[in-house]
């Protein structure tokens, strides 16, 4: 095939762009088309570590080896151009690709260009949706999508988001997928009551409007529920790990079964067609780690297709074909229907009356915190790599880089990683990967700070400040502390350092004395304790003259081990208390007051209550563990704040750290809930905050990691902090969640809650910046002696509504920048307004010489991002024309950019050092 061009201009460069002309399978528009989607679900760690899964090590734990899957599928695809396969987890594909020779790479590239091997989702992993923070999700998607674009160009760009296994679905995830340019989204798990209703109403496929702030269709995402989770229909599993009968098609041999199989298949297809809207249906042909011997699957599917379609000669109207989710989606789009509109989310997820997957919101709280801290360090590391230039990667302290940390963080987003639903040794492996990432980033950070401060004096990071250990500050008479603030605005942050002396003078870099006194009495808040019980009794905001009664205590739910009604026990995934009344640990804690209030509730539960000068929130630092289980009872420990706020069953939780969702006790917005677990069925995930309010008062709790939260009583907010259990919950992990900790007697976990009391109207003005400050913490480093210098990477602080989400080196001369409007459209009188930033006036040391806007996943230019448009049956669709016009900008784009509430804009900047 050749290209013929008439050249009108001599001095013009012609750019030849290869369009990815995926050769779609041909369905028959007069028939019921059954799209078989051959796929494998490869967990990026679960019962085995990610590397054990890749190589097929430790097959005694679980037989699974991803390298063989890819080898085998690539060979099977070459045998017949009709065959299709989709691949999802880039963490594995990347490992495999590195090991292939040029000729295999050529074959694979061709399969991708022809649409026979198609990448779907394309993130480094398939992230968890309940316990992940949006910034880490965007990063892990960016990492995977970039690899695919760098390797395969446009043909490697996934069109469809695919979260077939995560245990409930967050609205913010759908919003991010829409902004990444995906045309649609498919998943497997939703509440069993919701699924039954949707099947009856033919609402298995819908338009999800995933943001209350972004103008439709910016955050609209076509969403489909798959019929069998992600498994094949019963009787049609032909993997080596299955035991269904193969297609036995020689009538001369025993067990000929073609007629029976064809009849069964036709029945299944017609039943499935009853609950979906079009003459296209989808079947997922594969499951966990399947296709290690792809021949088994393909040989039998080839025959199934042949024999089922042969029935068309006899009047059958069923047409089976090899397909992919994007081909299926294309057909749904051509059907030109309207689809039901979904505006809430898919939490909590229950697969039966007593089986609520709400335990994992809190499972492995220390890993959840370490993941969050690692995110903060990674953002700092990325920023300092940009600010310090090439010397940060190779400088006085050696070779440093951010790549291992990026990959470790991406792996940690997997739905059996930060979720806490992996085996113990796999949890250790995730933590080890993060620790290795830290080490490489710390070299980079040391180099960069040396460049920026002009001082090569060795710098230490005190990682055990959480337990008041730092040899340098304890052993030195004069030391300096460097604080790097990764936020684009000034923050107030209290620092506690272990020291060995009794009298210190603290000065800033200009030699000015600073306040270094911790005090219980401040200007903004007053907290009272009941002297008789030692418990909190009230909270007053002195600025607004608001006052509430507030008690706080710790309780534990007695974990169910299963009972006659249901054998379901509490475990890593599932929360099922034996009784709805939690057990109080102590109604009269011992308290002592010394610049702060210490409460000892039991040998394994204590708390420090602090107020800092100049801050508007109450800090509750809790320490829980080792949770005793010698009494034979698993324990799920909560902290509960009981106030006199009239919350009337309503409470509010964030979605992946961004938009806020309204929750109501014993209620679901989209169906009539039959509540069967009064506690577990009311738990929701939070990533950064929860609140309750009435007309006058709002109490907001900002957390330092993802947790489960509920409001069971009027005025009350409870947060699950730690879990130690004695039973497995039969969801495959086959290990009770009982983290051993340092001394094998149970893990001790410490964390912080920040509590605020404000009028509801101004609450967001405070909790938004406070929550971002918890996520992106100042990085502290210490040096012997005095360090003279201040440095700011920015020319000036950004406006309060703007969050600097990403600053990361993309190539030698380009930087990826994401700016985010951090307020929702109607939550703040002051800040919920469009805000404009001048990119040229952003950085102090970098001059921007070019800028191009990208999709949120940074794998497409914004002007090329054209998504399929879908019509919801209700709700307006203020439409494409406006959006496209706004996105299309002449090159070079103006330096002034405007952000609407909740908008994130992604730019590739070409930069020069000033
Ligand atoms: C079609 O029906 C006829 C008559 O029942 C039968 O002989 C033939 O085998 C059928 N063809 C197929 C492909 O099943
Ligand atoms: C889609 O349906 C609408 C009516 O809902 C109709 O006006 C339009 O022409 C249809 N588009 C196509 C491509 O069939
Ligand atoms: C603290 O000071 C004492 C006495 O000056 C000394 O013995 C001890 O080693 C110091 N502790 C640390 C951690 O340096
Ligand atoms: C906790 O639950 C167990 C059953 O799992 C029950 O035997 C025990 O009495 C309960 N203990 C308390 C203190 O409620
Ligand atoms: C709680 O424990 C009691 C006593 O062992 C038992 O009778 C009851 O069925 C348990 N309930 C649940 C939900 O585990
Ligand atoms: C303190 O932080 C370190 C990581 O810096 C972590 O390993 C340790 O578990 C934390 N300790 C507590 C009690 O939370
Ligand atoms: C995608 O990768 C190609 C090279 O394969 C590159 O030319 C192009 O700029 C990349 N697109 C984006 C949006 O980064
Ligand atoms: Zn999975």
C-alpha cells in the first residue's frame, strides 16, 4: 500500500502520522452478538509477591506465572488472525517486554497495531478504589500509560478502563478515568441487591456522572457491569486450572458433547440478553492468572465459535465472535440508546447479607500510613529533581533517582496492596519496595538540597521521629533543620524533636528567634476534659464562639467468627462484628497533663491530646496495639467522637481524597436497601476526611491515612483504627489478619486525627488545605551546625484554591505539571470560583519556553482527546461543542490558564534554567 501526495509547497514539512486502524471483528447487526473477551486477571501481588507472580516462583502457594501467560498468548494469537487477547497490568507487561528479543518485539508490535493484542486500562496495576488517594492513582496510571505510549504509540493507548476485581467502586475513580480520556469502564463487583435490581431493570450499563463540579460530559463515564464478575459462564472455563469438559467433537469418540454444549451456550446467551439492552452481550473468557497454556482456551473457543455459528444455518440468531471490551463498547455506542444516569458510588460492597467488604477500609493501618507518607516523599523527590536539575541525579552524595519510588508506589496502589488484603509476606514485600524507593529518593533529595543550599554538609533524615528518636538532634549541641514544603503555599506545621538538653534557642535562617514552646492554651480553640472521667467533654471555637459537647473514647467490636445465621467471619476484607454494641476499653482513663494531655486507656490503647499555638484544630494522637487476642476474640478497634450535633443519620466522606459524598445511615440512593448488618453495612471508606453537621456546627475529622468510618448514632462519628483477627474470611487470602509487629505479639500502630469545629459554610475553607497538608507533609532533614539559606522553587505562593499536584521531570528538557482547583463548585463562598494562574510566573529558577496541554493520564494531547459521547436518560448533557472549543488552543498556548472548581489541568512544559 502506498501514499500518494501532491506537493504544493516546496519548503513544507509533511508529517506522516500512522493512525491506529484497529481491525475490529465484524458483528452481525441482525443477530445477538456474543463478544468473547479472552483475558487474564494478574494481581500485582496478593498471595505471592509481584515478582513471584511474574516468574511463577512459589507455585506451592498458588500456581501462577505471568511470563508464561504472555509467552503462550503471543504464540496462540499468531496462529489465527481472528483471535483476540487483552492485557491489563503494565507492571507485568513491562517486566516481560524488557526480556524479549527484537523479533518477538516486532511480532508483538504488529499484533498490537492490528488490534489482536489490545491493552486495556493500562495502569501499572489495577488500583484499589477504597483506600487509594487520587494523586497516587493518577501517578500509577501515568506510569503505565506512558510505557505503553512510548512502546507502541497511539495503538497502545487503552480506550477502556477495566476494574474487574476491586471491591467496590469510587466515584472519584470514574471521574479520573473520564478525564484520562477513556471511552468507557467495565467492572465486576457490586452489591448483590443492587445487581439484582439492575438485572431486572436492564440497568447493567449506565452513564456515571462522576463529578458534581465538572461540567458534563467532562466527568461522565459510560459504565458497564459484567455478567459473571470476570469469569466465564459456568461450564465454559477451559483453562488448565479449570475442570470443565473440553469441546469433544468427534462423534466416533466417547463423550461427544457438541450438541449439549451448543444448547447450553445458546441458553446462557439468551438469558444474558434479557438483562442487557442491545443485541450485543459480553462474556469474559478467563480469570485469575489464566492462559499460562493459552492453547487450551483458544482451541476450545475456536470450536465453540464454529459450532454455535453453524446453527445459524438452522435459524439460530446467535453470532459468537472473538472481541475486546473496546469493540464491544463501540457497538454499544452505535446502538445510539439512552442509558440510566448514576450519580452516587458503589460503596459499600456486599456479596451476601452478612458479607460486607468494609473491613479492608482499615486493614493493615501501618502499611496504609507508610504508603501515604511515601506518596509525600515521592512528590517532594519529583519536585526536587526538577528544581535541582541534573546534579540531583548525580551529585555529591552519589546517584539518586525517583524511578524505584515511582514503581514501588505504583505497585502499592494495587487492589491487594494498600487495601491490606494480601498475605503477610507480600505486605512486607510492598513495604520493602517502598523502603528501597525511599533510599534512592533520599540520595536525590540530598544532592538537590546541596545544589539549592550550596552546602555539602551531610544531611540526615530522622525516620523515627514518630517514636521520638533522632540520634542527631539528641546528640548535638548545635544543629540545623531544613524544612522542605512541597505545597505551593505557606503552611503552619508543628514539629516535635527529641533533644537531650533543657534549654535551646531556635532561630530562623535570618537569625531571628522563633517560638519553640509547646503550649496547651491557645488563641483559637479550647478543649475541656471531664475531671471525673478523664475523657474529653467539650470543644469551643473561640473565634466563632461555637461550642459543642464532645466526648471521645475507644471501643472495640467483637469480631464474629461466624454463626448459625451465616458462617461469615470477620477477616482482611470483611467486617462483621459479633454484636452491634462495641465494647468500651475504659470509661475512666488515667490522665496526666504536661503541655499536652496524655490519656492511658489500657496497656494497649493510649492517646495524646494537643493544641498548638496558631493552629485551629485539635490533634488526637492515638496509639493502639499490640491488640490482645489471648482471650480468643478478634478485635476491631474504633475511636468514637460523640457530640450534640444533630446530624440526623447523615455524614460525609471524601472520595479518594477529592470530592465529598453524602452518606445516610441504612440508606442507598439508588435502591431500597434491606439492611442486614447494622454496623458493617454502614461503613464507608475515607482517605482524608469525614464530617457531620447541623445548621450551626460542623465537626470535621481529617485523618492521616485511609480508614473505615461511620455514624451510627446521632451526633457521632466513629473511625476504625486497627484490626486484629483470628479467622480467615474465605475470600482467598487464607490467612487471618493478625499482623505480628516487631516482637511477634501484635503490631502497634500510631496515627493522628485532626478535629475541627466550624460553621458549615466555611468548613471547606479549612479542611481542604488541612487535608492537603496532611497528605503532602514538610520533609525534614538535619545537619550538624548552622545552615544559612532559604530557597523557594516558586516565584510566589499560588492562590489558595490552586493545588500544585504534579511537578515531575518528564525528559531532559521537559517537565510534567498538574495544577488543580481544590474546591468543589458550591462548597466555599470565597474559593469556589474560577482562578487564573500564569505559568510563566510559576517557577523561580525555570523559564518555560513551550507548553502543551495533555489528558490527565499524560498519554494524549488534550486537543486529540475525543471521547465517545453517551446520552443519559435523565439529566442534561451540556455538550461537546463547548468542551471541544475550549480544549482546542492554538500553539503556543497562552501562559494564562484558568481552572474551574475541581478541574485538574495537565501540561508538558519545555523548560530552560534561568
Ligand atoms: C440443521 O438441522 C438439520 C435437521 O434437523 C440437521 O440435520 C443438521 O445437522 C443441522 N445442522 C447443524 C449445523 O446443526
Ligand atoms: C441517534 O438517535 C437520535 C434520536 O434519539 C437521532 O436523532 C439520531 O439521528 C441518531 N443517530 C444515529 C447516528 O443514528
Ligand atoms: C544525652 O546526654 C547525656 C549526658 O550529657 C549523654 O550521656 C547521652 O549519651 C546523650 N544522649 C544521646 C542520645 O546522645
Ligand atoms: C464475643 O463473641 C464471641 C463469639 O464470637 C462470644 O462468645 C463472646 O461472648 C463475645 N464476647 C463479648 C465480650 O461480647
Ligand atoms: C455472637 O456470639 C454469640 C455467642 O457465642 C452467638 O450466639 C452469636 O450467634 C454470635 N453472632 C455473630 C453475628 O457472630
Ligand atoms: C514510625 O515510622 C516508621 C517509618 O518511618 C515505621 O516503620 C514505624 O512503624 C512507625 N512506628 C509507629 C509506632 O507507628
Ligand atoms: C507518544 O509516544 C510517541 C512515540 O511513541 C511520541 O512521539 C508522542 O509524543 C507520545 N505522545 C504523548 C502524548 O506523549
Ligand atoms: Zn485481583
